[in-house]
């Protein structure tokens, strides 16, 4: 077996007693777009900084094409990076900013001019060579930063929340540009964000970070359909969680009992659980259906309708379970139930077998 | 209406500045004007004071000494102050405060006391000579006082805070991420210093250098105590002319030339840096 293109091998970083990352293990294929997704302080940026060489890991190794890069100082790693803050050199024009990596490599002027031109064209800023960074918008500055990071053809491009300072519309526009640039250049990208939508939109695969560890790695659909942990289920998609306790475990499926004695059954169980242990039922809202009759094999719950909001293409129904937990269900426009629904109606929610997951608490 | 309120606002601002303006007028502008007048009228009307000053080799040497020492002091001060300011900017807060206090304390200590201290350290049997001889680096004590070497050492020490403070101001404003970006772009530490850090710190270097150079041009205490009579500088010449020789014409002419040079340098700095910063 050949060595993986990029191998983050058991990286651990501690500051005194604080563990920033703990045994982060990941392999990345050449040309892949890998996103580190997680809340702030989850270790995703620390991992990126270790890749950049700004920090040394306490333990572990990083190998690029089979060779460790940890002994190589930042300026010799030949890695590109776009930062969260604007880091263009304010005293240099756009052209000179992009030329900077080539100038420090003592490249000839003709080649510099040619490469700068090509890099600016790639980010659709051709003709901006003489503009000063201070006279450009935030979005333009980050595009110049992208050109500067790509102009020396680095094997790996690191991006540390590069769009977090921009407004939503601009962010989507540049996300689109980043996707296009990834496809055009084939560069391997490691992208850090806390925005799940951004991660889903851009990435080939996503690594979910939590408390210094990777909880799960997979494509967007994989993570959405098969979350390995409660954290992943909560972080990707907006799901409903109902707290109860395990009641009747059969193989990898479990039943749950709730506060008022209501039972559900046949739920895929994540993690080892004991009878009576606290657990949560997770339901993906778009796979939950409002019906007049209970579903088969315990895959349903009785609810009382509390409120309805018409939102054009759907009606959002707020409902409450028998023990008082709140749930929302969407009825598509034209759904037979949406017309006659009133507050206080007693109905059932039911779900297809793959839409529910049970997570052991603790 | 904005057209009428704006001038009134400007007028009230002028009111606040009035005491300072009156003070400057009474104790600076008028005396300078008197000095200029006396330099052009004593002992008799004409430019003879200026012609003597700019024409004779004795005075030329004094001018050379003054500008040479001021230039060397400025250059050495920049070279020492830059790493100090950088250290202050990147040290953890507590340590930076300690280092900063040391710098300020030395600045607040009496100037004469500090200069006499240097005389003690630099003299033939002083600590520095004895240490160098003890280490076997020299056989004979070095002549470190009563010459321009002593003046330069003493002035560099006194001028350092005036260079460190403006440098610290600009360096603290530089985002460390910009230097990280330079490193990932492939710049060595030296290249990052030359191509990024120094250009970004240039306004601070310029204003610190101007301050140190101008202060050095007119410095009196240190050159007279450490320089000896053979190595006179401009301020000593002015003092000598006015105090010993009661030659207000010559003293005034020298003082006025110094003022013109200072204003000229200030104009150059304004032209190249202040406007660039605003734009």
C-alpha cells in the first residue's frame, strides 16, 4: 500500500493542562477538499496551525507524500494559506502581494509577471495589479490572498475561516469561487469553518471536531444519514432530540421509554447502552410525518397540535408529546392534513426506519 | 445650516488653543525673532555673522561634528531600538511592563546624573576599560571620554527611549498574522524583516529618527561633559558665544541656522510619511 498523500498521524497538542487536540488522526487524498468543522475551541484551528508550522505538536506526526514535515520551518513547507483576518501586505500593491512568494524565491521578472497575471485571472481580479489593498473590499482582499496562496503552486492549501468576516451574500459568492478554483487547480484544500452549511456546500469530506478530537469523518450525506455520535447528529442538520431511557435492547436496535410511559421501538442505537440508561431519540424533521394513525413496530409517537404557521411552500406545525416535549413537523403545501388542522388535534408522528437514531447519554 | 455652524465650531476650537498659542508667542516666537534680529544687526547690520559661520574651517568642523554625531547616534539608536521595540511588542504583558518600566525609569533619571555615570564608566580607569583589560581584549585603556566616541555612547543611551516609543507604537499595530502569512509565502526571517516588517514600521522609524536627530543636533550637556573642548558641537558653540563671549550676533546666527535645519527636516518627514499614512 502506498503512503497516503497527507497523513495527520495522532496529533496531540497541550498547553499546560489544557488539551487543544487529542490524537487527531486523518488521511487526506491528493486533490481532496477536506473541511474541519466544529465549534470554536474544538481543535480544528490548532490542527491547521500545526500543519502550517506555527505551532509544534506535543506528540504525533504529519506526513506529506510519506515524508514528515514537522522538522521543516513554515517558510520551507511550500504550503499555501488564507487567513481569517486580512493579511495582505498593506504597503504593497495587489500585484506585488501576489508576486511576494515568487520574489522571495528569487524568480525572474518575466516569470513573475506571467504567474501573477495567471493567479489574478484565476480569482477573477485581472487588471487589479496596481490597486492598493486598503482600497479593496473584504471579499476582493480575500480573493487576492487566495491568489497569493496559490501563485507558487503549493501541494496543499490551508484556509482558516477565510469568509467569516464577510456578509452572507458575499460569502456564498466566494464559496462558489472557491469550488470553481478547487476544480480548476486540483489543489488539495484543508478548510476550517464552524458553519455547517459552508462545510456541506464546499467539501468532499468533512471531519467533525469536538473537544480536541475528531468525532466522525465522512461525506456530507454520510454524516447526515449516519451520525456516529450525538454531537455529530446535533451539529449537522437541525434535528429534534427527545430525552428518555433505554427500554428493551435487541442487537443494535433499542426501544426507548419516555417520562409519561410512552414507548417507541426499533431505533438504531449508537454506543453501548444498558437497560434503563438515559438516552435521546433523534428525529430528522424532513423524515417525520404527521398522521392520523400510529405507525408500525413502535415507530411513532402520539402528539397534540399546538400551533400552525403557513410559510408558503410548507406549513410548520408545532406539536407537543404526551410528556410535554416540543416538536416541529413540516407539512408540504397541499398535504391533505394541512387544510383541516386545528389546535388541540390529537395526531401521531411517525418516521421511516432510517430517520431515527438513539444516542446513549454520557 | 452646516455652512454657518462649521466656521463657529472652528472658532471655538481656536479659543481652546489660545493660551498655548499666547505662551508660544511670548516665550518662543518673539525671542526667536529677537535672536534673528540680533544675528542680523550685531555687531553691525548685515549677513557677516552667517558668512563667518558658514565660511570658516573652525566653524565648519563644529557643524560637521554636530551633524556627524547626530547622524551616527540616530543610526545606532535605530539599530538598537528596533529589536527592543519588537521584543516589547511580542513579550507577554507582565514582562513587557517590566522592561518598559526599566526604559522609562532610565529616561526619568536626572540627565546630569546619567551623564556623570557614563563619565565614571568610560574613563581610563573606569569599569569598561578595566573589564576589557581584565578579559585580555586590550592592553592599553581605550580613550572613551573627551572625544566623539564618548559623546556618541552617552547620547545613544539618552536618545534610546525617544526611538523605542514611536517604534513600539507602529510595531504594536502590525497584525502578527501578516508575518505568519509572509512566512508561509516562503519568506525567511530576514526577508520578512526587510520586505514586510521594516516597511510597515517605516513611519515610526522616520518619526523616531527625526526626533533623535533633531534633539542630538541641539544637545548640550552630554557633548560638553563627555566630548571635551576639542570636539565642540553646535549647542556648545552657541553657549560659548552667548555666555563667555557675550556675542549675541554669532550665537543668534548659529541658533537660527539650527532652527532652519530642524524645520527643513520636519518638512521632509511630513512630505514623505504623514501624507502617506493618511492616504
